[in-house]
């Protein structure tokens, strides 16, 4: 049996790895020049740096097991770092009940409300029952208006828009993840790209073929029309596993009206991510969210707070991120213009701040928007198209762990189907 995998991110790499153990002819197509999708990296001075901020959480047992199985267990470096919220250029740790008690932007009553939502988030495990409620209504029943307006609404605007546009199930799952993680984050020494390449090597050793710079143009039945380095090629397969984001898949696949409407319901939030190196220390913490005043960026991940060896020449490495619309003027700007906009605001935090080097990534399909009526797509979408990807793991959040879980789940579905 021939299986074609469209997309070379973690989902499809793990699907291919799982299927490679069986007697299948596997062909994986990736449109980029490097594998990994959103988890991929770029090189500066022979040094791997992630395109977007990446880490492993303490409760992400699948990724931890995968890393150990691939022989990188001893390279997984753990670090403690609080999530910090910035108000008027002052940072506030906001993880433990003690942190909340000293959170001066809120009144004493609101601090107690925040501890209350923290306890609910920590102990509640099943969030799926809240999928029909929006996050704003759910929060209103637990916390006062001050907590919503000063903290959660600005936080929502930074990430995805209004609180009322997303489900309480997804929002609560995010709070739960933050509550149980206990400030533990890990990074793979040398970068996650070595893990991705190790998985790819296994697939190839088992006879699988991987094509880079391969852009899928059209899917008609069992045939997939692809442009590989400027040359047209047609692949035909018994089964097609797609990790292509639904807004893109609907454009290239010949589907029924009903199937197209299902895919079109899934919306994504674009993101700008500027990666830079600097000699100046902006923050000693890894995760920084800027609530007040508003800056051109929504937050900063300090990569070298998590992985001190992250800078090619010993410099600090930062990720400035902004979720926005494709129609936003900032999204339309050039890399240099985006750098200058972000740098101007960074100097308000630290006047001496300069960027030694920069890379800007505009990610059109960065994160699925989990609206309150969101439903996961079935794995088997048509007679021969199977789906995988982070958008299928609602209400789980967008992480490498979710991507890996979805890929393995789809592969096991295919394997089980063959045995019946």
C-alpha cells in the first residue's frame, strides 16, 4: 500500500514514523526547504535557532518519551521561569497564590477572585463540557469585572481577539496547562531540529521517501499534483494523510460542497514573529506578556532564559510576537520596517536595547481559533484523505505535544483500519 503524507511538520513526521514500522510505501512532501513546519529552525553561524518559540512542559509526557526514545533524554534541559505580566513597565510574576496576593494592578477582592480561578483551573480536568460556552460568559460567573477587564480581556486581545469569540473549554484548558506546569520548561540542548532530523532518518531507513521544496497544487481523488523545485510531478496513493491547514487544503482538494464547508469553518490567527540577538538584557524571565501600555508586540519570549547557550556568540535571543490579521498594516510591512517598529517599543523598556541580527517570520496559519462552537474534524475525511494536525486536538493548546499526539493518532487509525 502506498501512503502519501502532505506536510513535513511534527504531525506527519510522527504519523510516518508510526507507519514506517509496517510494510507501507511512504512518500512525504514538504513545501519548505527544511522539515519541521512550525517546529522547524534556522541556522546562524552553524547554530540552530527555532523559527518560533518552543519548549516542552513538565506534563507533556508524549514529547518527553519521544525525546528519550530518540536518544536525547540527557539533552533535555529543565529550567524554572515564571509567566510574567507587564503593567506600566513593571513586571509581575503571576503563577503561585503568593504571586497573586502581591499583584498590585488588582484590588484585594480581585486578587482573591484570581486565586479562585487559579484553583478551579488547577483541579478541573475535563474541559470539554464547556465547549458550548464562550470564555467571557464563563469567567463572569467566577471573577469580577476588574479581573476580566484588566487581565483576561487584554490577554485575549493579544492572542486571538475578544474573549466571547473563543470557547470556555479551550480557554480553561490553557489556564489548566499553566496551573499544573509549575513554571517548569525544557529545551533540547542543540535545538529541536536534531530531533526532527533523527525522525526523518528513521523514515528514510525504513524505505520512506521525503521530498523538500514540494508544493502541493491539486488533489483529485488518489492523485496529488505537486511542484518540486519548479518541476511538475503527479503522485498517486491509496491513502493521503494531510497536515495542511484547512484554509489551504480547501483551496487545492477537489471535495464535495459539504466537505468544503466543514473545512471553511476552521479559522486561523496569523502571527508575526521577530527573532533577534542582543547584548542587552530586557528581562530575566522566559515568558513575558505586555498588558499595559499596549506595544506593537504582544509579548516577548526570552529564549536564552530557558537555554543560556541559545545565542551563537553568547548574546541573548528574544522572540517578539504579535497575533494579528493579514489585513493589519503591520503584517504588510517589510522585515526592516517590522524590526524598526518593534525596536522603537523595546527601547521604551530598555533605552540601550539594540538588535544585532533579526529574522522575521510571517505565519499565515499560525494558530487555529477555537470558537465556542468548534468541533474537531474526523480523522477519515473522505474515502482516501485522512487528517492530522494541532487543529484536531481541541481543546488542547497549540504545542509540539499536541502535534505529535495527532500524528500518532491518525497513523494508528490507518493501521487499525487495515487490520479490520
